[in-house]
């Protein structure tokens, strides 16, 4: 009887310790971007002259530049978050 207790006690303690150290997965919903409403939603077939086509292309380019600026800002924010996460990992290992 004592041999069973001495055998099962460490096994039970190991199982409890293993389950205490592995937290469940965290599921985070993706941020939903608002519907893109573009001022450049002019059909290309509606362009009748070259100056109108150039103006349309300039508006499209301006819209693309805005999107690229937003993406650059988002990437910079993600880099900052990655750096902060790396620092947390380093401090967690020290502690």
C-alpha cells in the first residue's frame, strides 16, 4: 500500500505541475477594418479624355499613398509591439 502511494504521489504532483504551467490558448479576434469607401470609385469607362484620365489616376495615386501611409504606421506600431514583447521575454527569463 505504501509503495503505491509513493509511486502515485510523484506522478500526481508532476501532472498537477505540468497542467499549472501550460495556460490555455488565447484567441484574439482580428480587428475589422471599416468598409473602404473610395472617392476614386469612378468607372474607367466614364473617362472620355486624356486630362480626365490623368486626374483620375492622380486621385487613385493619392488614395494609394494614403493606404501606404496607414500600412507604414501599422507596421511601425507592430515593430514597437514586437520590441516590447522581446523585452518582456528577456525580463521574464531574468526573474
